[in-house]
């Protein structure tokens, strides 16, 4: 076997008859996506409503599969040739919380998946309880979505119960205070 070129790797060919040089695909774990909330979103009702997580500013989107639009639920769509397992993370800074009557504040994230034509269903749910009058709360979770087909959609929902009061989701034009993202793990 002749000498390869810079950054090539050695493997056995598909017929398992001889070694060959190949150039690995750059970037790994593609697709990869991430989005953040670019500014504070105020006045969410702390009751029984699940809200689409309003990540309106793209950080990375290697396969142009992420929407930062509320009309698309701020969703990621599994691109062609990338069916398989995905790692998904989400984090949020919630401010202005003050539960009435000494009740606990209950925060919840849902990582939802839907087929290309179906409605969203919960793939992973994270619950966190805190004492009342907390003021600020950070919610974080991550999950592996084990089986995504091409065209499946992934989106985040946020719910907070704090005695009927409102709360704000903290965002930033410079940093990533509240956001979500993920990447492909393989078939």
C-alpha cells in the first residue's frame, strides 16, 4: 500500500480483502444544532399551560434542520440520511417567581418528538420542585432520543406552576442563558 496523504486514516476495504486509505468526514456528530433565547420573554402564566420554549436565535445548525420560528414550535427536523439516536439538552433561567400561599414552585421541561405528520408526544420529562418565593430558578435536563426517523420533529415545552402568578424566561443577546440543542449519536 502506497503512503497516504495528510490526515487520512487506514481501514480495511468493504470487501475485506486489503487495507485502504480514506479521509474521515469532518465535524462528527452531524447534524448538530443549538438555539438560544435572544432577550427576556416576560409574563408567562404560571398555571397549567405548556409553552413552546422560545429559542429564537440560532447558534449552530449544521444541516439547516432547525427552526427558530414560533409557527414551527422552534423545532428540529431529522434530515435525510440521519435517522437514529440523538442527544438533546435544554437549559433555562426563570426569573420573577413568587408562588402564592406558601406553595412550592414546580417546574417541568418536556422533550417531545413527533412524526412528520403526527402530533408531539413526550419522549422525556424533567420535574423540579422548589420552595416558594424563590425569585430565580434554573432548569436543566438532557436525554437520549433512541429512535428518530427522517422527518421526525423534536421540540421543547416548558411548564411552571407557581400558584397562578407569572414568570419570565431570561435571555441574552450576547450569551446563552436559556437555550437548547442536540446532536446525532448514530444509527
